[in-house]
C-alpha cells in the first residue's frame, strides 16, 4: 500500500493550551506544493454583520539550525583561571 500523500492538504486542531486572546483558537500544519507550514486560526466576528469567520496565519516551518562542526573560539585561552 503506498504512503499517504499529504501534498496540498492540512489539518487544524482546537488549541487546548490557549492562555490569552492573542493565542490562536486552532493550530496545525499544512503542506503547499511539498513545502510544510504551521497553520493558525482565530474565530472572529465581523463588525457590521456579526457573521463569524476564521482569520488564518501561515508560517513556514524552519529546518533545524545548523551547528558548526568546528568551534567558533578557543574559550580555554581566554579564561584567566
């Protein structure tokens, strides 16, 4: 059976750790053309009509930081004790 293809698909879950109004109501991730993104959503209400809608935020998932294989400085020489 082939692996599941999640290209151009995403998922949102209710944010169980929401502590204040700035935290999203829902969070998850989405894949767009093979690129992974974090996805956040807030439930809002339109001022004029009172209709509810979702406001979305998308942020690219960053790759893990690269740790240099050589030391940046020889700290032992700079320590006076």
